[in-house]
C-alpha cells in the first residue's frame, strides 16, 4: 500500500476535475448511440445487418486494446496530454467516417479503428486519474467517471435520429458529430491534473468494512497478469459486456421488429438504455462500496437472466422498456464496479494500467455480443444470452475465494 497519505488542501479542486471527466465521457459515450445509425449504414453501404453492425464491434475492439496502453501512457505523460490526444483522434475518426461511403472497410477503419483508439485513450484516463483523487469513494467515483460514457447516447441518439439523419444524411451527420466530440473532449482535458502520490482528502479517516477484500500491496501489471484472479475478473467483465453490447447494438431495429414501431419511436428505447447505462455505473459503483464487488456482480448476472429470458415474450413497446432498462443498468454497473474491483485486488497504485489491460474483455464482449445477436434471429440469441448469464453466476464466488487470507487487509473506501 502507499506510504503516509498526502493531505489535499493545496491541491486543485478534485470535484472540478471529476466534472470535467464526466463531460468528456459524455462525448466519448456517444458511441453507444450506434444502433441509431445501424439501419442508415445498411442502406447507405448496401450491406447485410451483421456486416454493418461489425463496425460497432471494431470500435469496441480498438477501445479495449488501446485502453491497455492508455494506462501506461497516462502514468508517463499525464492525464491532460493523453486526454487531449484522445479527443483529437476520436473526433478525427468520426469526421473521416463521413467520407467513407460506400466503402464499408473504410468505415471500419475510420469509425471503428481510429475512433476506437481515441475512445480507449480517453476512457482509461478518467478512471486512472480519479481513482487516485478519490481514495475515500473508490466505488462511487469510478461509477461517476464512467457514468457519462454510459449516458452519452442519451444525448446523441435522439438528436441524430430526429434532427440530423433525415435532413443532413448519414455522412454529414458523422462530420458534424465528430467536430462536436473533438471540441468537448479536448476542452475538458485542459482541466485534468495528476493526483499527488499518496493523496488523501483533508480530514479523511478510513473505516473498516468486513465485506471488503483488499490487497495488502500494490501489484505491477506483470504481477497481475500472472495471477489467476486477473483472468477471473477478465471473464466476469467480458461476459457482462457480451450481454449488454448485444442488446445495445440492435436496440432500435429490435424494438421495431418486436413492437412494429417507427425508427423515430424506437430511438427512445436507445435513449432509455443509455440513461440506465449511465445511471447503473454510478448506482452499482456506489452499492459495491457497501455490499462488496463480488456480490454486486452476482446481482448483475441474476437480474439479467430474467431480463433476457423475458424480452422475447414482449410485443408491447411500453413493456419492452422494463427489461431493456434493467439490462442497461446492469451493463453500466459492470463498468462502474470493475475498476474498483481491480483496485481492491491489486492495489490502487497501478490500478489504471491493470484495469486498462483488463478492458480487452470489453473488446471480446463487444465483438461476441453483437455478432451473436446479428447472426441469428433475435429471440434465439436472447435465450442463449440468458443461459450465459446463468453460467456466469459462479464467477463472483470464484473471484472472492481467489485471494488468499494472508494477502488480504480490511480497508474502507469511504470514511468520516
């Protein structure tokens, strides 16, 4: 663990930094509005649904792979520099996507790979930075750090569906959105600062919680990657992403098929999932501070078993909001809880780098989920995903048992 904490009275206002990170994540999280663009891409590029939807998987693949390097780059160059570069790359990728039609491989390159690289760099910076600024609220702040990412589509989805795609067309919409994303991310990055080593807020005293499992020392990335518990956490995150990404990638066309509503009406489901995705990151991150990370993930898997099993039976658009919202809540909850889970198991010092490498699970789930639901009829895919969630319930117990007692220490994430 770190040496004596450094008081924060002379440090920058950490809440200003947190708000800037939240705003940046709103722009990055607009990627979750992808299903609004899915049918326009199918029409513009004249390709099957699975090929068009693969763009979303490519973006998540690039995001996950890049995040593994982002934690290291953040430690070396600082959060402001890396977030600025992230905004430039992300914005450029979306802008260039506006010039890719009708060549689908160019869309994969621009929106998927280039945009995804920017996403990965920007996403991990906020987590790495804020974990160190908020040792007293680890679960809550990691939830807040990614809540904006989950909620970004709540802004982009309806704006694009109702005000941009029809009058401007797909290509111009990409160009305009890319410019907006670039300005927001680069602007927010200028408020970022690195926390002093051993930082602690003034007058904070840790409080013990018996359900917490905490490492007595800080692991390096190399040490973490040789530990079985890293791979257990990887699979927990990957399976949770698989489920959520599957629904998110087809939310709009699925709603149209199941309930026969228009694309404009279906976009409200995309917005709702996005809102709950963002809220779930904050809510479950906060809950995990009290019930522990393993039990939090168990709750996420159990809820999704019922949601995915019941969704194929719903033909009413209003009722579809219930399981879709809960799935969004659980999908976001995984991202709000796992950074703190990694910090618990491996220590906070290198948590950003270790969790960054773990985000390859996001890539894996982001590929598997959309491919699964795009390769077969929706109802069959939803039942299969319910089964995957059932099998996943054992993993939180394995994770909890994977830390030997001699390596644990009880230490709180909240204090008085």
